């Protein structure tokens, strides 16, 4: 699986390649990658009464293209977290994937569309 995200400097472009060889690979390379968000988005969600469950110790907060609350666990932690999202979203297929996923600048909505496209084409059921 390969994921690329592109943000303004100093975050820049992050690409990460991951091959699921074992559960240990997942636990070492992907599971520790934290979710992240941007101050502007967080403020909007908070004003709507949302985003109340996040804790600053397990969340990467970004403002004006810089991380303001922590240091990254991996140089490409943002890309690794997106791989974690893809693994979780594609789990909804209910079947193992034998193939390679390559994504760039996607999110849960894009992943769900792809899962449904695969189901419609090959499994004839929807999520």
C-alpha cells in the first residue's frame, strides 16, 4: 500500500509504502500513527459542538503548516495515519484484499466510495 499526502512546507510531501507481512509489521509501522487535524477545522468543529472526544496527547494539531502540540513519531506519520484509515475503511469489505492500494490526498469519503465501487462491481452488496 502506498499513500502520498501533500501539504504546504514545512510539512511538505509525505509518501509511505507499507506491505502487510505480519501483525507485527502493522503494530510497528502503522498503528502508532496518530490522527491529525488543522486548527481552522478544529475551531469550526468545536463551534458546532463536535470534536470533543480528541485529546491533545493522541492528536497532531497543525496550524499554518506547522505542528504545534507534539513532535512526529515518524517523519511521514501523516501518510502512515492515512494508511491506517484506508485499512480500516477497506475492512468494511469483509474480505481480505489481495492487491496493492495506491492513494494520494484521499480521505474517508473517497475510501468509502472505492469500497462501494468494489462491492458493486465484484460483490454486489453495499456498505
